[in-house]
C-alpha cells in the first residue's frame, strides 16, 4: 500500500503537467495505516468538529435554506458516518473484501495466493498505437518513478498498449529469423536439386518479380505492413517458389518445339492452385477486424503478383532462352 501510494503521488505530478490524463489508485480512497492513525488522533482531538449529530443538523438546515426537502434517507448515511468517527483501529483492504466497500476496492486490490497486490491505472493523454509513442510514454513513467526513488523491483508496468508493442516486436523478430532460415533452406535445396545457377535463378524469378510488384502495388494503394499481415509473407514466398520450380522443371524436360504446349499444361495447374489459395485467403478481406483485412489484402496482392509473374513473365523468358538449354 505504501508503494501504491508513492506511485500515485509521483504520477499526480504528470497529471498536473498534462502529460497523462489521469491516475486511479487505492491511495485515493484508502489511506495508509500510519495516515489512518494520524486521522484517528486528529478526530479524537476535535470531537466537536466530528460530531455526526452536529453535522447532520447543519446539513438539514442548509437543505431547508436552499429550498431542498429533508429526507429520512440521509439518516442512514449519518449513522455510518458516526460509526466511522468512533473507529479506533486501522483498517486494511483485506478486511473489507466481503463488505460493500469490497466492490470499490476490487479493481485496485487482488489476492495472489497468500499475498495481496495493488493496481494503479494510468490513463494516457495521447494515442499509443505507434510503437515510438508507446516507448516514449513508458520511459516517461519509469523516469518519473525512478526520480521519486521507486525502482522497478516494486512494480510491473503493463497494459494493452505495452503488451501489443511487445507482441509486435516478438512477431517481427521471430518472423525475420524464420524468413532467414527458410530462405537459406530454399537456396540450399534448389542448388542441390538443380546443380545449376541458371536454373536456380530462374526458379526464383516468379518470387522476386512477384515481391517487387507486390511492394509497388502496396505503395500505390497505401497498404502498409503491420505485425499481422507480415505473417502472410512466408505463404507468398512458398507460392512463388512452387510456381517457379514447376515451370523450370517443365522447361528443362520439354523439347523447344513442344515448349508452348508443356508450359500451357503446367500453367493451368499453377493458375488453379493460385486461384484456390487466392479464394481462401481473399475471404479474409471481408473481415470486420482491420488486422485480418490487411492480411487478406496483402495475400491477394502477393498471390496475384506471383501468378502473373509465373504465367506471363516466365514463359516469355523461356521462349527467349529456349535454344540455350
């Protein structure tokens, strides 16, 4: 409770400066035991001031003077107020969980095994969607608490925005590692399979052209990568590589005079597999959630780009180099 009160006091400085919108803590409603003892002593020293009957009389007179009706329902409040003034012992939140006040304390205090933990809510005054804004806000909170001698050992800073930012970093870092590993594996497998740099680069062309076209189309239509739609990239890479391998194998095994017929058969298979995948991932674009919609958009653009690179660009390249096998 002492730490929670210290955190609340420290963050109130940021509220006054306008850097955060507000702070809610148990310290607003529940004084520390030492402060309770001071309050009890003060009440005992001023019995006339804290006489509940006197306060009720003044209150009723003020209601009448201002044209309000005096209701009997106020009596219950003053009975409870009188009992509060007679309290001689300090009260801890754990003793109030089963009372009416427990509902007020529930958002701020929760039990964890044999211990209790307190929660302080911080309302930011800015939008924290951007990672840079989230990091800046987090550092501001940490620096303020450290300036008030509250170290990280005494609190855990968490929240939806912070967890989302950490999740973004985790997904992107893991995706980078996965893409590097997948790319290296693909290169090794293709080189071992073809034993030719020429066919190796030809099999990569649909992917390279497709990714380049996809990037350009996304820029034109204002589509950005985010921590959700980047997960579609491995699928697009797989489709581009598959198309390239099928077409290159057809090119290798076909006689120049039969190349057109062979490529048309393989091309139909490539088109069919691309269209079925396109329909599956394209359905995500109908989602009401923006993150899923962006996954669908990137998938559609990437699959279509790889498809056109496979059925239009690759046959043209094969016919140009047809006699150089």
